[in-house]
C-alpha cells in the first residue's frame, strides 16, 4: 500500500504522522482543548514541536489535564515539583506562564467571555485556507496572529507572541496550511 502524500514537515516519525493526519489543522472549538494547545505551543518556544508532542501525555498528567481552574491554584511548592518533572520541559518561565495563562483564562470566563469565540474571532469564525502549493510559502506569522497575540497579552496571557499564536492557529485549524498535494488538504478545508 502506498503512503499518502503528506506535508513534508511531519517526515516519517509515527507520532508526527499520527499528529499530522488526525490533529494538525483540524478545527478545534472546545475551550479546554484550545487552552491545552495554547499552553503547549508556549512550552514549545525555542524547541521543535516533536519535543513537545513526545511529552504531551506527561504534560497532561503533570498539569491536571490542562484544567485551568486547577492550574490557576498551583502553589510555589507545586511549581517547584513541576521543575523537577523530567516528563515535561523544565523551564521556570514556561511553568509560571501556564499558571498565569490559567488565571487569565478564568478571568475571561468570569467576564462572560467565551474563549473559543474570542480566539476564532481573529479568523472570522472559520478557517482561513491559504492554498499553499509548497511549504516554502507558509508564513511564521500573519496579521491575524499579530492581532491575537496583542489581544491575548492585553488579557494577561504570556508566551503568546505572534509566532506562537500562528503555530497555535495552524494546530487548531484556524488556518489550513496543509499543502494542496497533502491528503489532508481538502478535509481540513471542510473542517474534518
């Protein structure tokens, strides 16, 4: 059986292929899943996504399945324990950021703001299809990610620069950056 054509970035690593085929570029509307991706994209800063992907299950255990209510209450002792956890990226600023972002997320909820609607508003509520023929035309940021980054920072989030926001938008299907020859291109356009 012939392997389908995929975006070249995922290579042949089974974990990466699985992620590419079943998650990357699939529109996500669930608040907690979006929060998870935002935290993981921030954790990735300066590293490759495969590094984070390999640690994702450990992150889910260490960070209470990305429950913002629980993360917002992390004590200094809990954060110190996370710094010793070899299953995650042990970076003090990134751990502090997860707590800060959980608090900002909760503040939005208390103000009656829907996290998913807020994030999707930067793309007009539906995926932007970039119709890339090659990966060489895929950007690292956009006007939409610039605006998302600025708005998230104003709400108290951090580790949400424009490049992180753009990677987040790609991962959660807000933009379809599968190349046109990729077998996932058309299904991502339809939101599947």
